[in-house]
C-alpha cells in the first residue's frame, strides 16, 4: 500500500484538550475530529470550545459523536443539533464522524445514523471511525458505505497511512497517540491519510 498524503490530523477523545491550537497548526496538523457528543443528550462544552479554537487557528475541524447502543436516529439528531450551533456543517469543515468503539453498536446503527445525519444536516459526506479489530470482525461496510462515506481505522502501528488493512473507502489511519506535550492533554490520536485519499476527500 502506498503511503498516504502529507496532510496530518488529530482526533480528540472525550475530555481531551489542546491548549495551543496555533502551535498544533504550525506543526503541520491540518484537520481535527473532536468528540463533542455522546449517546442521546450528553455533550462536552469544553470540546465545543476546542472546535471554535481549532477553526480560528486554521485547522479544519469537525464534530465527532461517540455512539452508544440503541436509538441511532435520536443520537444523530442530537449530534446535528449541537453541530449546527457550532457551525461545523459548512463547506470546508471536516465531515462529521461517528465513533463506533462501544460494544453493541452494529451495522444497523451505523446505517440509521448516517441516514439521519444526512437528512437533518443537509450534507452527504460522513466519516466512520472504529478500531482495527472491529473492521475485521464486527462491521460490514458493504451494508452502508457508499461513495460519500470515508472509513477511519484505529491501528496504532506507528506507520502513518499504512494500517495493514484495505478497503476502497478507507481514507484515514490513526497510527499512534500524541504525547502529553506540545499543547496536548488527554487521549489524542495522530492520523494520516491513506492513499489515494486527500484532505478534500474528508471535507464537506
């Protein structure tokens, strides 16, 4: 597999923070997916401020939803309501991401979440994030991954853009975690594009 593009990204899990987005942007990070919502009604107000700060620094920021089993449509509506208030569904923003790490989140959930987000937010492109083992054994992208869905694999092997797993819609590889320095605090993943995807393929 050919190494992905030079564009670098990060993803912020729940309660992770960046204290200096200007420094992050100067370090060649150009996109960030930030977990803001979870389940039916929880949101991280600190993460909301992170999105605003990232956007001001010139980082293409997008909202990420941490899924819990059940009520996929209601969870999607919750994510969209928060995202609209933050202005993350406009052209040039990173597409919204669905994090499907939790047990019990299956293909039916993913399909319903994508359909609802598209309808409510008036967008088409979405990202779906999952650990490597989930892609191998739990999820079947053929059931819901059309040409506007980009898959995102978490496999921290230290080889950016080369996760050791292939799918035609696989565009992002979390290859490691950021150290607790350079303005980072908490669980923050380091991401690279997977060839032939480019940054524009991740944006609205």
